[in-house]
C-alpha cells in the first residue's frame, strides 16, 4: 500500500476511534483500585423527631484494610447562634470491609432558651485518617408533637446516597419538557400540577425523594404527598441545579436535532475523501 494512503487511512481510523469515545475504553475506574475509606451509609433510627427525644445515629464505614487511629466526629443540630447541640467524637480501628458505629444522642427541647425550633436540622460526620478526611450529611426534622408528620429537606449528597443504597422512589415534579431535557437517572415524572390526582401511582411503603429545578416546586409537591398520607418524604434542596453543580450525572431523553459535524467527524470525512482521491490517482497511473 502507498505510504500516503496508509498514513491517511491510519488518521481516519484514529479519528473514528476518537469520535466513538476511545478515551472511555481506556478510562481509569476508581473501583478497580480504590484504597480509600468510604462512608457507605449514615442514618438515624427515624428521620422525624419531637423535642427531647433520643436519637440513634448509625454510621457504616468501608475500609480496604486494617486502619487504626481513625477519628470519627459527629456534630449537628445547630441552634440559632450556630452552636452544635449534638457533638461527639471517638477513635476507632477499622477492619477490612464494612464497619458499623452507633452514637446515641438526646435532642434538645424546642424552646427559645435552646435556640432551636421546628424544622430540618443536619447531622454531619467527619472521618479523618492520616491526611485524608471524608464527610457526610444526614437530615432530620424536629416537630413539636410526637405524632406529627412532615417532609425532610436533604442535600444532594444525601439524595445520591439514598438513590445508590436504598430502594426508594425518585420523583421529578418538573414539566415534561424539563424532564426530557435532563433528569436524574431512574426518576419518575409527575409534574407538580398533576400530582394531587396521580399519587396512587406511587408506593406509600417506600421513601420518596422529590426534586425539581431549584427546590421550590418540590416543597409544594412534598406538602401534597404529606397531605395524602405519605409519611417518608424527602425534598432535595437546590433541586437538579444543585445536583449538577455537585458534578453528579444526569440523562436526557429529548429528541436530538441535527447538529453541525464536530471536529472528529470533519477529520474523518476529510480523510475518507483524501483516501478516495489518492486511490483514484493511483489507479489512473497504471492505465
């Protein structure tokens, strides 16, 4: 084969691989060689409490091996002055696999003296070992009455952890057009304007994680669900905007429109045309 033809053909093949995502084929997967400690789960015995109630905080840590002198700190339920009303720490030695730790804490009274009222509060966990630190956040709601039901506001990091570790219903309450443009994988679409008449489509026995674009419509949707008897409702603060800002993936089901060819496509077309031209010239020289 003529050297020019061989070179151009090689360029075409390389550009085709690039356009098909050759980089992904050789991408490094953290799961293949991950030696980091991970927070697998962070939860409480329930997520809606009343004042002065005892709370059990359960933390599960994955360790790739035996690790000593791991500092685990739990804090949260900040009062109006910014003070953590729950605070605890302990040193631990982790063994390979999952390690479970439990903290028992009593919630303060909802009073002006304590500086807290009803609403959502955050439990923060920090795990430090060597120069590394991993963190996680879990939300609870505090109500004035023992039997009162309310939704819980959660950050996107907790939403992602729930999606990955539990059998939940992920509910998108935006419009159909918004959903098809970009949504969190696995989400069920029921626009907030239709939700009151379609709650029978949802499983009341599951946790329902609700999101919209920025967190406003999902608050309305969470209220509708609570009114209709759902007792484990979680509103994603910041919505899909916060989700994407955190670098988490979304998927699209929108019908794509024709686009101008990208660089790889232009390179491949140009290469093919060049190959065809050189072959034609080579054939002509033998006539």
